[in-house]
C-alpha cells in the first residue's frame, strides 16, 4: 500500500525492508530471551538464527525467481532488488532447514531443540513481516466484495491496482500471531521446556514483558489498518469501541487454550517445530484459495489448486507425522 516509507533525494527507504528488519530484530531478541531461560547462551541461538536467516532469504529468493524466471530473464538486475519484494516462502523453509541441520551437527547441538526455539521466532517474524508484504503489495489476494477487502492505488505497488482484493498478507500475519499466542500458552505449561507442569495459569506468566511487547506491536498494526480502511466495515463506531478489549481478550484466550493443551501433554524436542509446520501448512493451504495465482506459480490442477497448495499440504502432513511420532516415542 505504501511501498516507499521515506524518500530523500535519490535515497529511498522501502517499507518492505523496514518491516523485514524489524521482524528479525524482535523475533531474534525473543528467541535470545527464551534461550536464557533454557540455560543456552544467547550468542549460540543468535549465531544459529543468522545462518538460518541468510540461508532462508537466499532460498526464498531463488524459489521466487525460478517460478517467475521470465521476468528476470528480461531484466536480470531485478534479481538483486530484494527490497522490492518477491520471496517464495517454501524455498526459505527448505534451505534454512538444510543449513540449520548442518550447523547443529558441526556444533554437536540438538537440532530439534534449536528448531523449537527458532520456530517461536518464525511465528513472530511472520506476524510482523507480512505487514511489509502488505505495504509492498506482494502476496496479494483475489478480487472480492468482502468488507475487509482493500484497493491498491499506488502505481509502485506489486499488487494489481484499482480492484478490491483480499488482504491475504494481513490474514496470514494475524493467523501466525494467534498461533504464537497458543504456543506461548503451551510454553507456560511446560515451564522451561521440561516434563513438569505448572500448577496454575499465573498472572506473572500472562503479563510477561516480552509477550506484552509483541501483543502491543500487533495491536498497533491492526489499529492502523482499521484507521485506513475502517470505512468499509459495518458498524465502525461499535467496532472502534470494542476493538482494544476484544483483541486483547482474544489473544489471552488463545494463550489460555494453549496452556490447557500443554498441561495435558508432555514436552518433547521438536514439538514446536512440528506445530509450526502443522499450523502454517494448514493456514497457507486455505489462504491459497483467497490469493491471486497470477502473482504466484499459477494453477496446476483444474484452475483451483496451485503449487503452493501442494507444498502447504506437504508441510501439514510433515507436521502431523512429526507430532504423532514424538507422542509415540514418549509412550515407549
């Protein structure tokens, strides 16, 4: 919607890049704090994150270029313009897992434990980073009459312009945000990722500083979205009054559901990593029906199923299999 955040002379500050950088800083700091609670030196997890991030960015870019090779053959220099958007998430997943696994093997560290911690950062990073996608106009949705639909008018936007479309970037960002709330609740129940369960849902756990900070960030972003597009929503005055308490209540309610789920199930290494694949795969599978395939890899089955549907289903299946395998191992 606003591809360029600031322009001074010939120097341009792209909104997409700002959100990606901010998402990395917030998610990396959160992972570092969690690692301290687990008595893992923060520099270890940060080193791991940097390797995974770099490999993930390379993978997302390579995958996007492969599926849009015609555009880059015409203008090869566009390959280097990563700040303008154009990343394919599944490429990043594959590359980052491969590099992360090799890194942990060389350091003689548990890959699954590191993956659990960094998966928390992925939930946070996507919750914030997708607003960068929205600003750039990439990853846009199909035309719609839905009240929450938006119209991109900026000619620099990567989205189609002048047509009301689904803000699928925001749908995904909010989905990952509430998935994070659920995982956060499970972490409270698993206190320091061990087999013991806490006795109750304590206020001090709910009001943990780093979690509240992330809640406030997402709350602000959603509020700004409503300010810009609230006119298209029915009963805006009522929504405006109930927005803040409803959003906060929903976050803590989902967190409590996660806590309740966590209390009834023991922790095992790789569970959060597996749930990331399960949650994200299922979310992306359904969102693909709302996204415009012309900005992706196109249809591959009966003008309904795209390549991203297949990848999303594979992610979901892998997550479900890993969870069942981990549960089965605990019962032995």
